């Protein structure tokens, strides 16, 4: 009978032992993965998914269809639905066209083009960059990343900021939408162009004079860098349509509410004061955060207010609103946004009032 001696210390274990241990380790890992997958599935099952949420909403509507039908039949709701649908249907084509063009510019026009086209002196580059917004359509959702790309490519921050403010406010799509929304007031198009360009250039020069380097954080690379142009284009279109479309719906709901629900005495009291009416619509533009391709139709529906007050709504909105503040803070830093946004708001209100007094 042969006696097998154990291997001496310090010698390698037989291959069979190592294979058994490796297999045991793989089984343990597989067990942990299965446990994690079950845990993830259990957690996901506890949350409402979009189809489930839609099903619950439809079931609720069916259960309460009679009260809902009676509520929608009320004269106030009929008026509300009329204004809401009119604003959305008028603004939607311009919003989609503006998103397509802004995505094309953000993806297919290289930032080096702007660096070559702008003068080297910042004082001269500011008005040129501001005027470039008149020929390069882009909503505010696209202007922030484009301005960040300009700064990364060495363009003077003052010129990049002038373009950031002017592009969503004076581009051909926005001016055409303004002309369609105000067919009886053609002076509104010129007033919007002049006031927006003045604010953009003034803020660029103000940043060149008073801005500090430590206030402006170097922007990170675009989320679409490294992807094909087609993928980047459609990704930008999907993002901007969903983003801007949501704010358009909110803005149309607010306009319909002001038109149909808010007591007329309140609106007359706010609209009766020239100063208060300008401030009210300027603050409303910041809160609603409507895309610039669609805001003219919301402003046109606010007939209780003067043309100057509605001009302030159109000038402030593309330059200062809640979503723009968040995007500017994410791109250039919170220290920049906390200084740049209030200064832009104050200057836009003053320039709008002065421009309206002269041109409207």
C-alpha cells in the first residue's frame, strides 16, 4: 500500500487544487451577481415605469370621466383650452425649425470658424460676435455649449458671452416668429432686434471691463465630443425638442391661465402701471423659461399689457431664465452665473424700457 506524502511547505499546490479553488471563486462571483441582479430587479419593480404610470392615468381618467367632462365643458376651461392650443400650435413649427438649425450649427460648424472670423481685439470682437447671432440661428439651449466651445478654442470670453446672449434673441427664426406673432405691430421686430443686440454688446463690454478670470471656470468638453456627427446631431435634436417643448407647454399653460383664470382686475392693475408692467413680465419671462422660438406667441397673447412690457418679456427671456441660469452655472461655474445673470436682467429691463419708449 503506497503512502502519499503531503507536499512540503513553500511548494506549489497541485493544479487540481488551484482549479477547484478557481471554480469555487467563480461560483461565488456568479452567486453575488445573481443576488445583485435580483436586488436590482426588486428595486426597479417598486418604482413606477412610464407605461405603468400612463396606464394609471388613463384608468383614473376613465373612472372620473363624468366630472372631467363637466369640468372641461365649463366656459372658463373652454377659453383656457382655446388659448393653450392656439399658442402651442402657432409656436411649435418655429420651435422645431430652430432646434434643427441650432443642432446643425452646434455639430457641423467648428468653433475654430468663429475664432478665425472674430477680430483679435476683444473690444471689436464683441460687436462682431453679437451681430453673428443675427445670421446663425440657435436657441438658448444651444448657445451655452457653443459659447463654452468658443472659450475652449481661445476666443475672448467677452466675445463669447456677447454671442451667447445675442444668438437666441436676434436670429432669423426668432425675428420671423416675432413678425408672425405681431402682424399689426411691425415695429416690435425692430425693437426686439435693437434692444437685444444692445444688451448683448453691453454685457460683453462690461465683462471685458469688470470681469475677473477666477469668476469664469474653464468649460468642460461637450458631451457630444467623440461621437459621430450624425449621432451628435440627432442627440442634440432629441434633447432640445424635449427640453424646449416642455417649457413651451408650461408657458402656454401660464399664458392661458393669465388669459382665462386670473381676474381681469388684477391684470389691469399690473398693466396700468408702466413700471410695474415691465417688471411683472420680465420676472414672468425668467420663471416661464420659454424657448426663444416660441416666446413671441406667448407675449402676443398677453394683450392686457403694453407693447413695451411685452418687449421686456421678449428681451429678458432668451437671456435670463431658470434653465439658462442652471446651464450657465454648469458650464462656466456658479460664481459666474451669480454675477452674470442679475446684471443681464437689470440691463435688459432698462434697455427694453428705453427702446420701447423710442420705437413703440
